[in-house]
């Protein structure tokens, strides 16, 4: 193999490695772009759902009944002659403490 053929071979190997790194870089960028597109599509779907929900709320607020319901819910007001009932949730009782060694022993012995 002559020096010229060796130089061409080295040049071609360097060119192949360089092109390979370019292809890998482009592939990586394409994966990132595809992930970004999927994420953006899911965000768009969530925003569309929120827009529909908010549009429904706005439509409800356009009516007198909707405005009254919003005032009642937000400020807790009542019409004259109505009473307001406040429902207080029950307190949860803490779980009983685990039995002590002596209590377990007494239970085992039937005392």
C-alpha cells in the first residue's frame, strides 16, 4: 500500500467517523423534538379541557341564577328568611394505642 492510498484511507475513515457523529447528533435532536411535540400536545389537550370548563362557567355566570349561585357560594349569603347551615365534618378519632406487653400476656393467660 502506497503512501497516497494510506492517506486516502485515513481521510475516508475520518470522514466516515465525522459523518457518523453528525447522524447521531441529528438523531438525538429528532428524539428531543419528538418528545417536545408530544409534551406540547398533552399541554394543548389540557388547556382545551380547561377552556371548555371555563367557558361553561362563564356561560353560567351570564345568567341571573348563575350569578346568584356564585354569590351564595363565594360569600355565604342567604336570601331574607333563609337560614345558613354550616356542616362541620366529624373529627377522626385517633387509633387506639397498641397493647402493651403486659396486656398481651394477660390476654394470652385469660386473666
